[in-house]
C-alpha cells in the first residue's frame, strides 16, 4: 500500500480504509510508512532507531524532522479557519494584571540542570510575529518567572516538569512555545476525517479544559492554527465536528479523549507536545488508566519519549506524580518557582474556629462583609453544595453552585453566572479547585477544610492571581486536626497570623514517627531520600531547597530509580 499523508486521506479513498488507520500502533505505522527520523546527525527509519527511554534528544534535528513531516500535512496557504474566528474583542477580554505583579520578581527560582538562561522579556524570546502580536493583545507586558524559565527550556526542545504557584501564568508558559513551534513548522489547520494535532494538553476537569482552550484560542488567533477542546458530559457530535474541521492544538480531559481516539477521530502520531496540566489531580480523579492508555499503551500511536516533548505543570507535586513523571519524561528539566507546594503571599489567609452547627450563620455574616465582591465557597460533599446554595438563597444572597452531580450545561452556566457577577457567590466542591482563572475573586471561603494540603493550596489559589491580592478564610474545627501539621508551616512560611489555639494544637500533637522537624510530613516518602517531598503534598519538606542534595547535571535524573 502506498503511503498517503493524513491530510490527503479521505474515507472515500480506497487506498486507505478507515479501520486500518487505527489498527496499527505507532511503531508499526512508522515501519509501514517508511517514516524517517534524525539519528546521530543522519536520518534513519524510525523502526531502526533504538527506542531507549532516555535517548539523546537534539532539538535541531527534532525541528528539522518535524518540518519535513509537517510539510506533508500542510494544505494550501489560504486557510478558511481565520475567516471563522470570533472578533478580537471577544477572544481577548480585558486583562488587568494586579498591582502586586512585580512581587513575582522576588520569588526564588531553582532550575535543574542549572544551564538555562532565563529570558527577561517577551521581545527577546524569539517568538514569531503572530504569536508576539497575540501576547501583546493579551496585554502581557513581561513574563512571569515560570514563563521566563520554562519557555526557553521548551524552545530548546527539552522535557520539563514545572512547579509554580497558583495564578502565576503556567498556561501561557506551555501554550506559547507550542504555538510558536507549530507556526515555525508551517502547520495549519487541515480539515480531515481524523484530527492530527501537534500539541495535546490533558487537564483534569471539563471547566479547566474549556479555559485552557480559550487561552489556546488567544495564542492561535490569526495564525491559521486551530484549537479544539473535547471533554466529557457534552454532546460528542459537536466535538467530533470541530475535530474534523482541523485541529492543531487539542485540549482534552483524558476519558473523552481516549474515547475519541478509540473511535478513530483523533490520531496521536503527530503529537510533538504532550502537556499534562494538574497531573496530580488527574491521578486523584482516577484518570491514571486513561492517561497510561493515551501515553504508553500498545493501542496508542503516541510517539515515544525522545520523539515528543512532554511537559508537566502544577503548583503541587505529590509522590505519585513524580513516579509518573519519571516514566513519561526524558532527561527533563525540573523548574521550581518558590517552594514546591507553597502558595503565594498575595493571598492573606485566616483560620477561624467554627463548630459545624455555627458554620452556616458564620458564612452568611462573613459574606455580608464582602459586598458585591465575588466569593468562592468550598464544601466537601456535592449534596452539601446544593444544601448551602439553597440556604444562602434563602438569605437573599445571589448564589449558585458547581459540583459533579450537576449536568455539564448547569456547571457551565453556574460558572458563567459567577464570572459575570450575576451571582456573587459560587458554592463548589473540588471540581472548581484546580486551575480555574476567574478574574476578581476577592475571597475564598473554605466552609469545609480538605484533608490534604494540596487541595487547600489550590483552593485558595482561585484568588490572589496574576499579581492581584486576595483573602482566604478557612472554617476550622475538631474534624480538621489532620491538616494542622501541614497547614501551620504553610501559614508561617507565608507570614500569616496563626491563632494561638492553632499553634498550640501543633505543639500538643506528638511528632510524626519519621519527623525531622515541623516541615516533615507523616508519610515520609521521597523526603527521606533527600528529595524532600512527602508522599502527598510535595510540601514543606525542604524540597529542592539549597540544603537538599540535588543530582548533578551530568547524568541528570530527577527521581530515584524505581
Ligand atoms: N506574563 C503575564 N502578564 C500578565 N498576566 C499574565 C501573564 N501570564 C499569565 N497571566 C495571567 O495570569 C492569570 C493566571 O494564569 P494561569 O491560569 O496560567 O495561572 P496558573 O499558574 O496556571 O494557575 P493555577 O495553578 O491556578 O492553574 C491569567 O489570567 C493569565 O491571563
Ligand atoms: Mg493552571
């Protein structure tokens, strides 16, 4: 069978039956289609290339190989997609960075290996004109620390695991180099029965996927590239129709994506950027099987490490995710902005003792102090979200709720009502704790505290974003004693006031068995190996702090061998 590039294939093409496209795994395809890749300064067939996990990766060759391959995909230069784009003012909503934006400058940054020079401005990042123009349209004047360091790493063609505080611009940090690369490589949107994206972003929740997609549309604006989102709970027919109109940047939740792949609507073989945003949350939500299916199963045609760039971003990195990173990433950089798992000082935190019976009234009184400011209230259980929404409405508070038992349309509506200010209070479960960037949330109230510190960090991170200030108030009572060992050091570190009763509670608690001080978690984990992570939060165990022994640049391996 002669090779037919994806862009030329159609279901009517007798040379290429639909089913055949999805029965081969990636290596078989390479073999059948005579795909060449760079190796030791020359070109070899992909199936002759040793597929070592840590095969040396040369970004220049990577680029050349991709250009050669992508040129087969590129259709005529005129692209109908640019004509169907929404108007500029709809895509680029008003963006006003907070007054504390310069505070980011003082945050300590650690990058390992330490051989990357940060870029101080978007102008010196060598972004192509269309991308630089979109950055200007976003009104970003200077890059945040995670952008200053991670963009050059990615542009140099290296894998990356980046940990930076909530609201510090991680989304643009991975989208910008991916979009830039696609434009440099001459990729454009090509309608086809099967989508062949170049960049794939996996995110844990539907709302976060939609948000990343909206960010993606900003950076791909007037570039001829097409951004598509697929997520569960919504009508797949619309998503399929979007995919078939051409897809260069795909944002997805793992379950729906695997479904789309299995049904032949997406192909991973041309992925060059695999990005996992909030990967720890994806594992928490039980997406590990789907992620493994997508990234490394026999059925998947995802290029192997060394043939794609893999990037992972979060504000917290518990142990499970370090394990996954070790498997998915190849000779990667580790970027740490501030301390792993810490939060930003732009959020003032307060912990109040409130017994369960008093919580509702305490919340009503508290909300009255915020006037028309947007307040996000976190509860533990879905039914409590419904109950609290009704109770607040009964108190004439404009309120809505979001949780996993509401249908997707209701979830999106609730978020829209909150963003627009029509409802000033959003009661939410952890479905809204990760990544959501809602401008002007003035406070986060934790009606129920979570049992682990990462959820606490991500929840409060819905305020105090992009240099703005915010307030976080937590209702604490006897049931929350399990979080004090992690909470108190976090409050202390970010210079927050610690109520006397809370400080005493820590002192009264017996030190954990393997504890070497207040910053050591109960479950030890990687912390004992000198890497300083506890098994849950990656928090406070001196992680990647100067005193923690770092692996040498030579033969760099960020994680202990399994
Ligand atoms: N260089 C920049 N200058 C000004 N604002 C920026 C810049 N980069 C990003 N932002 C804005 O900062 C806000 C937060 O960005 P983003 O959602 O990417 O944060 P994040 O680090 O992913 O947070 P989280 O950990 O909560 O997911 C967004 O509104 C974004 O538009
Ligand atoms: Mg984010």
